[in-house]
C-alpha cells in the first residue's frame, strides 16, 4: 500500500486545518464584536429589585456572572432564605449567580452600577412606568414619573399624563436647546474669533513696529473700538441665549427613585427618555435606531462614555484619506525609480533591504519621529515664520491632523513601495518591448503601458496601507489624536480646512474608553460599538479600493465596460 | 559540458556515413559536388571562416547593411563578425538551430538589445545609409523607422483603436481625423479591419491569438516604417492563423523591407525571397530562398534545410 504521505493527504489536512483555524479566529473576533457592539443600544427592561437586607434599587441588568461566595457574606441572610441559597449554590456546582444592574442616578447615590446576588433578591418587579432618562450630565437616571412641572407648578400627576406632557414638550425644548448651542458655538465663536484676531493683529504690529510705535498705538485704539463693538454684540447674543434658557427652565420633570428620593430634572437636560417596560418591539427598535443615529452623528458627552463619536469618525476618515493622498504618489514614484530607472547593484539592494526593515520598525518609533521632526522642527519652523504673533501658543508646532497623516504616511510607505515594486515587476517584458519597439521613450512606456498594467497591484498596496494606517493608534497619541477635540478640522471659517488642529480618532477612542474611563462599566459596551464602527469604516474604505481594483483588473483582462454592455 | 563533448564526438562518426550514402546512391548530380566543408568543425573550434554569399545578392539595393557585427552578452559572445546586406523591399528569412543568434541579430537592427544591460556590440550597421550604432543616433527615431512584431502577441491593455495608433500617440498626435485614418489604413493593411471595425473600442486582449498578432502587425505598420522585423511571429499560433499571417507577409512585401526569424523551414521557403542560414553566432550561407533550399552551396546548409541536422 502506498504510504499516506505519498498521497499528500496529510498536507491537505495541514493546510486546510491552518485555513480553518485562521477563519475560526477571524469569525470569532467579528462575531464577538458584532454580538457585543450590536446589542449595546438595544433598550433593556428596567427591573426594580428589593434585596434581603431591605435595600431597593432599579435599573437595567447589563450582565451576569457566576462567582464563589465567601461564607461570611451569607451571614446576614435570614435563616429561611439560607437553605434556599445553599441549594441554589450546590446546584450551580458551588457557584452563585449575580447580576450587574445599571442603577444610574449618580448624582444621588454616587455610583452607576450595583452587583446583586441572586440569592439576596427578595422581590423583583418590572414597574410599568419606570423611565430611563439619558441626561446631558451625571449619566442615566432611573425613576418613576411623579409630576410634570411648568413654572414650578405641577400640570400633570398621573404617570400617563406626565409622559404625555413630556412627549408634547420635549421636542420643542430640545430645539431651543439646540438653538442655544448653535448660538454659543457659531455666534459667540465668531465674536471670540474676531477678538482673537484683533489681539493677534495688535501683537503682529508690536512685533514688527515695536511697542508704543505710532502704528501700534493706532492699532490699539482700533482694537479697543472693535472690542467695544464686539462686547455689545456679545451681550446681544447672550441675551438671546438667556431668553432661550429661561423659556426652557420653565419645564421640569419630577421623578421619584426606587429608594423614594425625589428629583426634579429640567427638560432641557433630558436627551432621551423612554418607559422601557411599556415599549413594544417597534418602539424599542425606534430607540435603538435613534441611539445609533446619535452615536454616529453627535459629539461625545460624559467623558466620551455617552453621546456620539462623529468627531472621531470624521478624524479617522480624514486622516486616512490625507495619509493615502501622501503615501500613494510618494510610494509609487519611489518604487518606479527603484524598479525602472535604478541600475541593479549593491546600492539598490541595500535600499530595498532598508525599506523592508522600515516596515518592521515599531509604530511608536514613527510617532516619536513624527513628534520630533514634523511637529517640533517643521511645525515649529512654520510657527516661527508665519504665526509669530500667536507664540508661545503653537499653531503647527504641536500634534495635528496633518502631522498625524504624514507620520502614518511614513509608517505605511514601505507597504506601498514593496507592493508597487512587485506589481511593476509583474508587468510582462513583452509589453515594455512592444512599447519600446513603437518608438516610445522610457517614461512614455511607464506612463502608458507599465503603470496602467500595474495599477491593480498598486491598489493592493494602497488597500494594505489604508487598512494598516486606519487601525494604527500608538503613534497618533504623540502626534495629534486627543481624547476630546473641541473643533472639527473642517469648518466654515477661512481657510476651511484646519489641518493643524488636533483631532479625534476611533482607535484612540477605543483605548481611551476602555482604559482611561472613570465609568468603565458604562464605557465597556461603547468600546465594542466603537470597534464595530472602526472595523466597518476600514471595511468600507477597503471595499471602495477593492471595487476600483476589480474594475481595473477586468479592463486588463480584456472585458471593457463597453464590451460587457454589448454582450 | 558532457552533452557538448558527446555531440562533438558523434559528428565525425556521422559525417562519413552521410558522405558514403550520398556518394553510393547518387554518384552523379550537383550534390556530389558538395563534400562536407568541415565548416562546423571550424566554427566550433573558433577558426575564422568565410560566409558564403550567393551572387544574386550582390546586385540588390540594400536596406540594412551589416558589417563585421559582433555582440556579447556579458563575457559570452553571441554574434561573430556578421556581414550581410538585407535587400530593400524583399522578405529575408533568418534560419538556423536554436541559440544560433537569429533573434539577437534581428533585435540588433532596432537596438532592442540596448534594454539588456550586459550587452556590448562591435562592428557597424546602417539603415538606408544611416548608422544605427553611432553615438549620435537617436534610438527613438530609429525605432520609429522600424516596426517590430514579437514571438508572442503582445497587444497593450487598451482598446483596439488605441493599440493601433500607439506609435502616433507617443509622437503626440491628437488629431482625431488623422488617428482614425491611420487606424483604418493599418488595420486594413494587417487584414483585420473587416473583423474588428465594429468593436474598435473593445480591449485588444479580447481578440483571439491570431487576431492579436495581426493587431500587433497593424501597430507595427501604423507608424509608417521603412522596415518590419518579425521575430518568429507564428510560433504561438495555430496553423490557420499562421496561414493568414503568411499571406499577410506576402501582401506586405514590396511596401516594406521585411526581416523574419523563423524555425519553420516551410514558412521560410513559402514567405521569403532570401534566406540566411546561421550557426553558433555566424552567418553561414546567404542567398535567394530557392537556391538555399534546393541548391545550397554548402553541405551543412543542405543538411539543415532538409532536416538531417538541427
């Protein structure tokens, strides 16, 4: 009989097994992320739990786990419950179960979560009118409606009436709140910017002409006059804001917590409220979708553990695109020289080895280099030349979107060069010869024959670079990614794109939420959703690049788009 | 090395047998007048020898004149003192066993060997009197005067139209009317117009192998060259496509001077006016195709064209 290995069967199993293992790990990771990330925003029922020691709490169950209870913990348990407890623990193989309940009401109780052991539960109900309230500050609030107050006077007392009144008023209160935010951001922002510009203008004159020079004095008088105007404008805007605030302050929601404490929450503070236990599937879906919408399009609140991540999405996409804009032309040009023009020899070999080694340099080293070279040397130089009046506040001389993109471009350069070189080498010799024989010069051959033919391979390099660059975090910490960026790098003010601004990044956001958050239990689900989002964005970017590559490849294989429509 | 010595060892043993066969069965006739010249032995030993050129060639007007042309790949010499005149307006075939330098000689005419870094050459080559290898020759201008078709069809990854007008594109021609005109004329010249006139926008790679090769011929003649170099143009094609290309060579004859490398004796005898037989980097015999195939001067040439060797 032929030995088994002669058939090659063993290799089939080995290779197939390796592939299966890879798939299992990838699918496992994706399922984990989707499972946890996808479920975060689904509204959970609100439970009201009374424990054996007499305390009461209300909130959403976030997770449960088994644990081995200490004997001393069970001492306080009444005798009749003790037997039941031991029976349950024995049944669980010596493990007791406990649940983590998100109780919220941080302003009243100083904690967001509470562990409740199953054996300690005396009574558990789902109060029909328990409200989940997402607030602008202090996190979530769980309570039952008591009254709806207008100008401090209750206009509704029954839960159903209170809820109806709330639904009626909440939208307009939120609109007023948004209007107030807009005024603060745009109008007051405008005024502040003008004041800052006047100050910089004065400072510029001081640097150029010297203090107490006639120009400076004239400028100072000018500044003072405009400051007075701006102050008046500021007061006018302020008044409008105050009026909005006053109107909003009239509406309040009075609630009572499970412990019986009363709390009055101004309606403007409420981002979203819903009676979780009354919701049908459709309404829950509505809340779910609305939360995702907020998550994707809004700014973060509460140390990033609530609200949205729009600035981080924007920062990630902008950074990746700017990186691609820099790295692809540079990488392709460098690879062209290496492959097409450079005469093969020891120097080219050394350069090639150096490029390959560059791919293995730890990314944090690139971050340090980016900080030292881009931020401090180049950025500092730009500041000294063009933004002298703003010093000592750095403009370009600190981390920012541009420097982060350049650092990542440097980081991903080897990937692009190596992929492009391989793509160029794969262009058949006969193509080049055919072109040369037609009297084409080297550059014409490269531009008309070699590059189009190598384009799918170059796209592969770009895809790899994008995937690597978009997911990179470590160097960004040094060159411009921040926990919370006050402004987007793109806005309506000249020059519209502010590449020197620091930015938020989804990868850094994950790190910040997962490891730097004060409310880590609340932040944990957000880590999953952010991961899901980051993977999704990289997927979309890659998908676009793959689609372009497929199109190019199909054209090379001889099926032009026109030909397909004919057939 | 072993093969080499075996081959060398066999040849002296074979030759007397062949000679005996010829002298026994054909005591009279022209063949008996051609004893083995011992030329291959001389070539293998590196001794100098004289190329046999038939008298018919002396009266021809030459398109390309080659004088004592040598070529080295690094340290290895590939062409040894080639001297020949390629007649104007005719088809000249280069034949010879693999590795004899036919393709190298063909590619020397439009300096395609420049692309290989290790190549050095000596001697002289002239295209219509203009030196090919002098320092101030513009290679790009030279290549525009010579069209070339390769062993494997190599259409570019672009539309049929763009493939044909490529030589004009690299010259910067943009006038649509001119391009259309040249495209049609070249495709007609290559006998491809009727087949592709409705799908000029399709990729050149969507054509069959034979069509691709004719597309390459159309591309080679689009730049209106003086000369065509065909490097085994049918070796990757089936017999029907080969037949079409051969017919096409017949039609192009007269308009262009054609130099063709082929491994196929029938093809050489069918398509060419003159044939040059090469062996180990030397030009052995050069004469009108009829003479070379039916009445060669050298016994070695006869052995090769009749398939007794090579």
